């Protein structure tokens, strides 16, 4: 061996069951979905708003823009809403909330880290390298997800991780980028 010396970074990745996503929670039984919709639509507008306020109060501290997620989930069941006058936004939000569930995507484990250079290498000291780290996250029901973190390897080889947010955001689609656009060439100065 060449006498490679290893030392601990002191960085420890621990699962956090408080970090949750909102995902659709829709029964595969159309009769059950229709029953839930019927019960929700039997409420008055004021009762619906009061119920929505209660649900929102429970979810709001754990999610950014929860209303957008609920409206997306409403879109998945709106074909089962009986014909009638258009639903108010409050009713659409409430129905979307009824068909939503939280999922703690990293409640069991975080492992298999892998890093690549970050495309943004600006505002760094000479010899520093910003990176993106992927981690395999295992949550409830042992479903695996991929999470991303960022950090900087300093010129002295110390590692600084950026603090994670308590809010988890699901990925979106981006236009096709070439590998050169995503991972530009970086040059790291030696110690």
C-alpha cells in the first residue's frame, strides 16, 4: 500500500422522520373515492372552509405551498366529482387534501453517498470545490428515494455541508441539458 491516511470528517448523516413529502393517497376503489367526494360535498361552504383551515394548520409547518399539492391531487380525482356548478377553490383544496398523505422519505436510513462537482463554482476560495451529493433515503415501507445535498471541499480538504431545510421538495422536469451544461469542467488547485 501507499500509506494512504484516512481521518474522520465528523460529518454524520442521520435519518429524520420529520422531513416529509405530500403525495397522492387515493383508493384504487372508485366507489370509495366517490363516497369520500360525496361526503365532502355535503358540507356547506363555511363547514368546508373550517375543515380546510384545520387541515392546513396541521400541514402548513411541514410544507411549502401545500395548496399547490392539494390542487394537483384534486385534479387526479376531479373526473369523479358529480356534474354541477363549478367548485370553489376552497372545495377543490379540501378535496385535494382528503386525497393526500404525508410520507417520511428518510425515516429509516440515509446511505450510499456519492458526490459530483456542482455546476456553480462561483464565490469560492481558491482551491475550494462545491459539490452535489446524492444519498439513498429509505422511508416508511422501505421505499427508496434519492435525496440531494450540497457542500464544499475546502482547499485544506475539510468538508463543509450546507444545512438541510426541514422542507422536502419533489423534483420537477427540466429541459434536456447536455452533460457539459450540467457538469462544467472544474480545476482544483492542490494544497
